[in-house]
């Protein structure tokens, strides 16, 4: 079982780098308002750090003319701007449910995730166009030492933000924030590619700069694919099977529950919702069945991290035919 996810192997490390597990609940936050506040703080901090990183890089682009650094800088600016819709989404998610939006406004976070995906796609398009243009119309790259330094700055700034966003996103259960963290992580790794481009130009290969720009484009597309899977899975009400199994086990172990008839779960933003049907002994009174259902709900909320609400229906158990 421990080898199922590839832990302890090189490819497992690479997978964790770009597709971190979304079911890690070791340090989860179960209070909805608290988790939204943590998410807002995360996007504020990451916005400041990435804006500062991109500004430094932009100044060096202006004097160096490096297309690889330009592609990386554009991506950094877009990554910083994705914090804005996430900020709005987390703020909206704190609003109470209304007569029209009876489940609340948590789905705005999933919609913000779509904006994150769009920004990643735009970044890939801009990087590709600029790289191809520079391949067709070569231009000299100057101040190579500064270009390399800017790549290092980009890597450090983005990796700090990526680690922070992914850790907070996993902690509060936000697929959109994790996707944004993956976006920043790709920026960091491609910033190192800028350093390689500068080294190639210094070694006498002037096309190294636009070639690295194309490598950056490919890396952006790779992270777009992994981020899209997570965000779209949430929009399709996908839940990690391990979470469902854990919830079923908690319900089945509840005293008075004969069988778990059905269990449906879905994410709305970074909160989970559950709807379950359980069988109870058919000689029970309605009051007893109601009490078991109530206790099962409390058990479920306590057992499943980030579960915001659960509805448990109790039905009299009937003998299984045959």
C-alpha cells in the first residue's frame, strides 16, 4: 500500500513537485471562516512577493533585451495577478448563504481557479510568440550577468511563494490555491532555465535565449495540464476516493448503523459537503432512528477534515434476499 503513490522514489518526488497530494489532512483547518482568512492572507503575501520579483526582472529585461527573461517576467506578473481573483473568491466565500445561493458562495473559488488556468494559458501563448519571433528575427542579448542574476531572483521568489501557496492550499483544501502554487513553482523552475539561456549566449550560442523561451513555454503547458485536472475535477464534484472511503468507514462503525446505503460528497470551494443514507434496525422507533442519524452526522463531521456540512438519512434495514 505504501508504494502505491511512489513514495521514496525519484519519480515520486517529481510527481509530488508538480502534482502534490490533495488529500493531506495532517495540518488541516476545519473552520470555514478561519480557512478563508488564511487563504486571503496567503494571496496577499504571495501578491507582494511576486510583484516585487517581477519588477526586478522587468528592469533587467529593459536593459538586456533577453526574450527568455521577458517570457519569465510576463509569467511572473500574470502569476502575481492571479492572486486578485483568488482574494475576491475567498472574501466572497465568507458571505453567508442566501435565499438564492443556498449553498453559499464557495463555488466562486472554483471559478477563480478557471481564471488561474486562463492566465497560465495566456502566459504560454505570450512566451511562445516572443520566442518564435526572436528565432526568426535574432537580436543581441546584453548584460548576461544581470540576466542570470534575474533568473536566480525569479527562482527564489517563485519557489518561496509556490511552497507557501501549496502548503496553505492543502491545509485549507483549496484546489485553486494549490493550482496557483503550481503556477508559481513552474515560474521558479523556468527562471533557472533563463540562467541556462544566458550561459548559452555567453558560450557563443545566441539562439540559446529564444530556445530556452520555448522550453519555458513547454513547462508552462505541462503545469497547465496538471493544474487543469485539479480545478476541473472540483468543478465536476470529484472527491479523492480515500476521503470517501474514510467517510464510509466512519459511518459504518457508528453504533446502530447496519449498513451504509449510499454516500455522496462534493467540494464547494475549499469545503466538503456530504449526503449519506444509512440502514438502521427495522424495529427502531422514529426517534431512535433520528438520534442515530444525528450521531452519525456528528461522527462524520469529526472524522473527515474540511467537511462543512453532512446530511444523514436513516432507513429501516430490510433482509437481503437470498
